[in-house]
């Protein structure tokens, strides 16, 4: 448990407030705690450091590359299920959250598979990651849930918050004085901001000016198979 969650629980013992309940919910939110390397091997994609994925290129439970080659071909249902697991692992969401994103995409006009990926990309934790404010989406969720981020001047501590076009993302001023701005400034220098976002590095202010399209939608999973899975 990190220090922010521990401090929140200590405060709750003496005084129960709406803000405290919200912080406690953020600390207790359901997460998949399976090790990143294990999930990477199981799904056949790189979710963490690439060197660990190269060490063993075959899935867990397969004793060597020869056995991996002799494995029976996966069924169409198995392929759909695996792509769904890849999406969940990449964006750090659980089944219920992923299905909710699909339902929202299915209600909109256009190609459901494309809209589905766009819905995942406009999650606040993902936008923070794309802006370079965090090294990983997991770290981005912590940045959001610990109260570092403002949307259009209002504090938002919900990682799944759906960012709208023309929304402005800023870092909390008091947090800047504690060194968070310096850390983020170093991260954004190493990051390439996608075309659908803009970033002012001097003020650590980002803005969503559109939605990802074309090559920006390339992912480690096939969204068409996920749509087929949920449309059964």
C-alpha cells in the first residue's frame, strides 16, 4: 500500500468525510495484480520491459519453444478472448469497465471497432500517459487518483473520466511546489505527444484537440475481434 492510501485510511479512523470516502474508494478499487512479466508471456505481447519478454518467447506452461510450435491452433473464440485480455492488460481495466467502453462505442455512429479504441484512448489516465506526465498507465492512474490533475480548472481524481475534445488538463499548483512538476518536466521531454493532443511543456498544460485516427489507433490487440466477442 502506498503512503497516500495509508494516510487516507488513518484520517478516516478519526473523521469520515465525503472526500475521505472517495479517497478510500480509489485505494480499494479493484485491480489485476498479476505480475506484468507473467501477463506479457501469457498474451504474447510486451506490457513492461522488453528484455523480460525476450527472455522466454513462449507462454507460461509451455516447456520450451518446441512444445510451443506443436501447440494446437487456437479457436476463433479463443482468439477473440485473447484480444480482449490484451486490451484489458494494456489499459489496466477490468472486464466490467471494458464492456462499458464497448457499449458506449456501440451506441455511436461509425465503425464500432475504431470508436471502441477511441473510447479507451480518451480515458483520463491514458491521456495523462500520452501527454508524458507518467511513465506508464499504471503510474498515470496513481497521478490522477492522488489528486494531481485538474480538468478545465476542476479537480478530477477518477482515472476512467472521459476526456472531451477541447478539455484542458493541468497539474495542481500546490503539487508543483513539491517537485512533481520537475519530475513531469523530465518525462515530457522524452515523450512524443500524439497529434490529437497538444502540450505546453513550460506550464505542463495539455489539451485534447481531437481523437486518434489512422496509425494512432494501432494497438497490440485487434479491436474487431473484441467487437465480435461482445456482439455474440
